[in-house]
């Protein structure tokens, strides 16, 4: 089985960067024109931070690397994250209120990450699953639509662990 790479959409990131910079410019422009100074500085700080994050994503794009044993999320601001196919029960698309589509996945029952705080990890995963419907997420900044990324991940996982039916592990699409 060959390795596969799914890359982030640079167009999406550049649009987010441009939007953040536009709001920074708007906040700077409103300074001294009768607007609340605190409100203007808040806009500069929040959207300036967003612009910083998106600039890093342009320079260090995120990639999903799929191979026989699992997948790895590399790039961006977070350290490399490796997950093994046997620990994941399947991938699905879900909707966050006011935040759009996200890619989620749950772990197999009984799976426990190696951690110095296993009770905290179990509680945190249960809380995320109850509130979001997913124990873990993958960012939705890919060059493919979220549904196609989910299909690719489920198909690749099924082939890697020898399952013939990728759809048996798909959780479908969860609504708001």
C-alpha cells in the first residue's frame, strides 16, 4: 500500500489571511474617528493574531500523510500528531454551530492513549464526544471537500486494516 498525502488549500488560507488583514486595517482606520479606542485595539489584537496564524499556515502548510499503519498530521502550528488505524473507529463530517463543517473521529472502545493523566484523558474525550459528537478532530482546510477527505480516510483505513467495507465504519453526517 502506497503512502498518500492530502494538502491544505492555500487558497482558503490566503482568503482567511486577507480577511484578517482587512479587519486589522479597518480597526486601525477607526482609531481616532470617534470609535471606542478599546474596541479598536481589541480588533487589532484579535485579527492581528489571526493574521499571524494564517501567515504561518501559508509558510508551513498542513498535510495529512496516510500510510499502512495510520495517519499523521504535520505542519501548521501544532506538533506532529500520529494516529494508528486500529485505534480509530471511523471518520465523519459534523457541523459546529456558526463554524461550519469539521472532520471528526472517535477511538475504538477501550482505547487509551499513553499519558501521565489517563483519567483526565478519558474524561476529556467523553466530554468532547458528548458536546461535539467527536472525540478528536482534523482541521477542515484541505484542498478537497470535507466529505471527500472523510471518504478517503475511511477507505484508506479499511484497506490498511483489511476490512472490505469502509462504509461500516462511517458515522455518516451529523447535523447541528
